[in-house]
């Protein structure tokens, strides 16, 4: 993490906007620090060159929402789930899209990668579209402590020891192999295996057995 | 609207998923009718060929959320705003993205077009990125009565008489010319003019003067 990487002027506009949105929940200094850190982390992956400011705004907004939840200043009426895999390009994106499609706004969904990849894996959008599930404008993003702190449930897939463990969080590891080497068939198999697990998770969330 | 256009099998999966999400709010027959109609309307534009099932799922979900709000069975704690322009590719997309960036989840934002275009207008993502605002995965979609009924505020830009007027809704027409002929400079000017108006709207929503 290079703290010396210069942050462009547009980051100040993003900070001002997010500070207004999170007024009374997260202080403006924290907002600016999260925005700057988000920019530097995304820039450091070096694979995202277009739309870096707007991706920074999205990533920072997700982190600030997680911080507000963790500090108890935002509504925690809906359970929050963080899916983590290695690149945040395949498995965690499948799981996030499937849970969003099943739960709508009844669950807060976050995704991250221990070593974020260059983009969404080939075939993810296609195999989800086959079952009528949108992926929206997702992008690989790094795993940060604030996302973990803001999650009631952390579900890991293949990232081993890279995921930080914090007291009080509920952790689960799903044994889903990296689907990328299996091509489109591997992606379909991962989609179906993850769907079954997400349905089980959602049923548990509904009965409150893991809430 | 061709009611005879066949709807693919994946629409049944989308309906089942959305019926579960809206259980107790919107009946399964209505869910299926909205999903089928959403598919047919998007297919009829003939410009969206890829990812039609997942776009159907998104469009139908937005309409069902609007129906649930209009019928008072979903939380109406946050005000909802519908932006309408002609193609849902330029002005209404700018306004929607800007309001989402400023308000976060404190406002429900919808957009539609009286004659949906083929895609998001060139330059929209670029001029928003210049100020650090994401557009997410937006797409032109038709104006439907259910979206209007589910909106507390309907803001039109250039669509003339094509926008249905319903009793009880608050309407406002913003005089913003089509930015597309002006190229990237026209898009920047529209962005700034719309930003000023959205900030005014948001200030009014906050004080409750138009809520």
C-alpha cells in the first residue's frame, strides 16, 4: 500500500459527496481517508485504468456503509454477508449475484478478493444470464478490514489464510474449486453448487438460526 | 406490445425467484405477468440481444418494487423519484446516477424513457467519471404505469406528453435539452445543469418540503 501515490482532485469531490451522505455516521476525516485508500488500492491493482474515479466512489461507499454498520450508527436491520474468494472475479461474484437475486434488499451483500484479479472471470455473466440473474457492474476489489467488520457473515471460498478473522463474526468456508480452469461447464457447475449453498444460507437467515 | 411473443423458459425461473422475494407483497400471478411483460417490452426494442434474461429480471424487480410501494405493502420510508426522458439513455441516466451518488439509499431512484434507445448515450459514463460518479450497469427501459404509480416524484425532461399523469403524484419538468447533439461538451453541460437541479431536489426532500 503506497501512501505516497498521489490522489487526483476528483477524490476531494467524492469525499465531499460521501461525507454529506454519511453525515452524523462517519466523520469527514475518516471519509477522506477511506476514499484516498480506496483510490490507492484500486490504482495499485494496475489493471483498472478506465473509470477509476467512479469505481473509487463505489468501493469507498461500500466500505463506509460497512463502517457505519460496524459502529452501530447505520441500521443493521438486514443481515450482511461478505463473500470472499481469491480474485473476486469468479466464485464470490457468482455468490454475490445469486444472493442478491434471491434476497433483494433483505440482505446486504458484499464481495471481495484476497488478491483481486483483472476483471470478472469469463463466463460469469453468461452462466448467470442463463438462469436470469444479473451481475450488474461488478469489479474485483480488495478485501479490507472494514468490510469484514461490517459483515455479520463472512463466507470464504479458496482464499485460505488470507482472510482476516475477527472476534464475533460468523465464518464459513465453502469448498468450491476455482471454476475458471473448467471453462463454461466449470462455471455452470460452480453456479449450481453455489446456488444450493446460497439457498441454504438464505433459509437459515430467514429462520434466524444464524442471524 | 405483442402479447404473443413467446417468453423463454428462463422467465419461469425469474418469476419463481421474484415471487419468493415479494411473497406477501405481490401475488405470484402478478409477478409472472410483470416478468412476461418486461421480457416482451425489452425484446421489442430489438436492440438488446445479449443478457435479455438478466435485464428482464432487473426491470421486473424494479417494477415489482414500485408496485409494492404503490400498494403500500413495502416500506415507503424513503421517497422515490422517477426520472423520465425520451430514450432513457442520456438525461434521465445522468439524473439517476447523480441522485444515487448524492443520496445513497435515502432515496429510491428509478429511470425510464418514453421511447427507449439502443444503449446509454456516448459520453455519459465519461462525464460522470470525471466527477467520480458511477453509472453502474444501466440500460434504457420503457416507461410503465407501475413505475409512475410507485414514484412520489416524477421528473420529466423532454418527453412531452408521452409521460402518463396520475393523480397524487408530484410532477416537475426540467428544461434540459438533449445533450447528445452537443457531444462531450454538451454532455458536461447537461451533467452540471442536472447536478444543480438534483441538489435542489435533494434539499427539498431533506426538509420535507416536497415529500
